[in-house]
């Protein structure tokens, strides 16, 4: 039984948690293994994050699975990651479905191997009617590319007369992003001790609480996740207002 879980206020949960899963390579090297060994041993940490969200009813979880910059890694590592994604999807699809989770994918899927793309689309279709929670995988994803694509689409719609430039506001812009159907991120977690965003959900984390953990991703547990939620609940989220203004509301 989790003592930390029992301390969580169910009325003050983040609606959307995003995680940069970093440190697999360093975890493997610290054990005298190749980087790919770390990726293979990161699956339990992914399960821990998904299960923790499911247990306390956090409706949206986004995992930074493979960035647009990760394509620049050595070919053998990229191939291992692609194969591992396919294997994991095959093994976990039934579990994701049985938990009532709906899976989504954001990113440039056209760059993925056809078999992986097909497998992702099958799981998305399998889970489309689930409503217990949403698991969002950011694969071949880069936030700058997402924003640039949104600008191009908006420009085309303005040019074609479909959109009035004077009516473009934050909500309009968000409707052109991959994440248009999801709420903004309330809490972003990054493991491995690195303190940077790495081109992840730059628009969506505008008012998110950011937590940078010293642990490496394969060591991530449900208890660590619950502690992050408690840390989040101890913060006063002001959205540009003063603390006094928030208390009056």
C-alpha cells in the first residue's frame, strides 16, 4: 500500500502530465552495458507512469517517446528503438485496452517504419472508444516543427479566405496543433538531472509546473510519480496573478 498515494488530494490533480523520459543510456553505461540495454529496461518505468496515472485518475499522460532530433542518433540505436516500440505495442496493447485507456500519437508519423506506423494506427483504432484516460505518445515529435506546421496551415487558410487574420487568438492557434484535443500540460517531469525542455510541447507547457529529477528513467517508480504529484499540489498556481488575487477567487 502506498503511503504517498494516500496523501494525494483527489480534488487537486493535474489534468495533463507530460514526461521527458531521459537517462536510459547513462543507466546502461553505469552497468557496463550498451545504450540499447537501457532502452529495453525502461519499459517497467513506462508501466509505472501509466499505472500511477490510472490509479489516481489523471486523465492525460504524454510520454516523450522519440524526438525528431533522435533520428540523428546512430543507426543501430534508432533501429533498436523502433523495434522495441513495435514489440512493446504488441505486448502492451491488450493491457492498455483493458485499463480503459485511449491511445493517441503526436508527431511526424510519415518518418516511421511502415510496420510501426501500422501498429500504432491499429492500437489507436482498438482503443478509440475507451474513456478511462488518455495515453499520448510523442513519437518523431518536435515542438518547433509542430508550431511551424501550424503557422503554415494558418497562413494557407488565411490566404484561401477560410480564416480572418484579425480573429486569430490563442484558441485558434491551439486548434492547429497536434494537441488540439487535449488540455494544456499542468505538470512536466524530466528525469536524468538535465534541466532543459528539449523541444517538447513548448506551447503547451506555458503555465506548467516543471519538475527535474536526478534519477535515471529506468529507475522511475510509482512512488516517485506520487511524490511529484504531492510536490505539484504544494505549489500555488497563479497564472500571472498575485497570490492575494488567487486566494480571493
